C-alpha cells in the first residue's frame, strides 16, 4: 500500500440516511421504504430529516400527510441511485455470494459440522436454484458483526435487535467409547471417579450435571477441557475419556457404534433449551429463508424420533 496520503475525501452524508432516502424514493413511499429496510416509517422519516439537515436543503415537500420530492430531491435521488448501483456492482464482483439468490446461514461451529453440513445436500436437492453460504460463529456476539439471512445460535442472543425463537431442546448425558466403558467398568455414576471427564463448551458443565443428578461430590481421576463439541466428541471416540454431550450432536457416532450412552434412565439425562433460531429485522415469510426454517425444524423433529424416542 502506498504510504503517501492522497487527497482528503469530502465529508459524506450518513450511509443509513442515504439508504433510507433511496428506499423511500424507489418505492415512492416512506412506509414501503421502511418495510424494505425492516424499520418503522418514523425511522425512515427521521433518517431523511438527518440527510436534509446535513445537506442544508429540503429533499421533500411535506403537506397533508404526503411527501413529494423537490426538484433538487429528484436530481439527488437519481445520482444516489446510480452511486448505490456502482457499489452493488463492485460488491457483486468482489463477493458474489452476498447477492440476492444466496441464502447466508450462520451457525455455531459444532452444530454446523456435526448436524447441518452433512444434511445440506438434502435441502439443496429440495430447493433447486438456491445457493447456500454457511459460516460459523465463534460465539453469540458474532451475530452483531456478520451478515446472515438466518442463524442458529447456541444460546439466546443478548442483543434485542434479533428475533430469536427456541429451536432445540437439547438432551445431554455422558458418552464414551465402548472399549473405555468396558475397560473401566463404567456401570454406575460412581464409576466416573476412575475416568477422565472431557469438558466442552455447552449448555451444561460437568459440575452442574453431577449436582443436578445428586452426585455433587464426585471427583474424577483426570479432566480434559476442549473448546468445541466437535473436538470433545472426537476425543471421546478416541477413548480419551467420558464426554457430557448432546444426543443430537453425538447421534452419528452412537449409530456407528463409536460411542455409547452411559446410564439409562430419565433421572440421569438433563434437558435444556440451548439452540435458538435467529432472524434479522425485516424477515419475511414465503421466502427461501422460510423454506430453510421449515426444513430445519422438520429435520430436527424427524431426527429425534429416529434416535431418541
């Protein structure tokens, strides 16, 4: 990069105000422009007022509850429409996946790797013409910093701007390899005192689980902390210890005989609502987003019937 400073760019109007103005002009209505942006008409009106204050000129004539573009407003609208078109074209060339027709899904990494990615071909086969971009979230806070059409968040997002709905009641229980269960004789919860407990970042810690089932004082032989469920599950498959994990995320390993659930009985299983479906402001039904949501919820429900009921 050239270290020589170029000419200073003139001060630009607020981008949000320009987008509100553009949407209102294209639709010929503050209300319809607000609907496109997923905000209220009063918010659009406020943004346009900010733009007019910045420019020092009126862009609309307001009378009798209506707003009509001034001559200057019409000229400015054409120029802004052209400028935003150039930005859209530059964006298309730099990142084609960000354009209309692409479904951008954000998910926690373990759910994405263990459940979603292996099943996405089913969704694509049922929805021809939809291009999917799947990205992972390090934590819930990432939702504020990434673009997405729909997201699967591990835990409810803290920000009130997102529309979050419970997606999955997760059932957690101990799992280990058949070989480890046999070698350590893991027949009761007391036998965990001779095992290595594998910790991962999930909705329930080992300490909370043991306290819930009435074994608060149990001390394991060793402990291993891993920061992803995928890593913790792989470690359990390798015989490194006993993992406290979700039945949904371990379903394939259980089906393949690589892991076995320990200790049958509802008293030794703990349920918690841990996954949330997150939609951005302006979400609309009847779109490919709604099709994905329906497919996702049906898939989770079918999976639970097959593996856990």
